[in-house]
C-alpha cells in the first residue's frame, strides 16, 4: 500500500447509502410532521390518480414527501443546489397546449412519474429522469421514496390495493413538482431585468 492510499478509509457503499437515505428520510418526516406546506403548489394538488382512486390521502402524503425530499436535498447537498436545466424545454410544449404554467407542470410531472422506473433506476435509462436532477442521484431517491412508503404504510390496518412498489409514482410526482419549481424560478429570475 502506498503512503497516498493509506490516507483513505475503505467505505461500505451499502452502509453509506443507508446512512444517507435515513438522514434524508428523517428530515422529510420531521418537516412533514411539524409543518404543513404553507401554500401547497397547485401542481402538487393536480388531479392525477397516481396511487389509485381509493387512496387520495396516501397519494397526497406521498406527493408531499417527494416534494419535501427535494427541498431537503437542496439543504443537505451543495451539488443539489443546481437546477435541472431540461425542465424548461420539457414544460414548454405542455404550457403551449394548456396556456397555464401550473397545468403544464402538472402534466409534465405526471408524465415523468409514470415513466420513472418503479425499481432502482439505471443511470443510463432515458426514462429515469431522477438521475437528471442535480444531487445525490436516482438510487438515493429510489430508496428515500421506499422509506417514505414504508413510513406511511406502517400503521395502516388495511393493505393497499396492488403492489406497494407502485406507490413510488406519487412520491416521484411530488419530487418533480419541486424540481420544476426550482428550474422555472431560476428561469424567471434570469428573465427579470436587473433582477427585479
């Protein structure tokens, strides 16, 4: 072993991933429990049945968890403070069709949530847009979504209909709503003369 190599500590990737996921999940659950979103974004409330028609509260809670998870990432990880530069290009066709930015964001996020793999996403999968948002990456987000699902299903008396893994779609939807807000706010700031 060279002297340079002796300065590094071997890291168990699974332990690191689990620690990271737990740190994000803990903050998401704390924020969700201690404060409601003061103004729930219209796109977060859009009429998409991502969990099923019989689970509106679970659908809403998962969307909020995904939304808050993106906020937590930005707080915790400096690389996450960049915005997803592909959002504007992807939202424009929806906005041209609907004439309303909130509806356009809701349509795009619904599309992205339905396309995102339910399993652990491959970084090379073009449908795995969770990898194309600055921050800890699609694998961390996949496991944070699964932890949120575990938290929300833990105290239920009745099982959910279908595969619980499918619940990830609602979480991903909320995550992408926040991602779009960040990118569009940055675009709006850039368009304002002299930052006003």
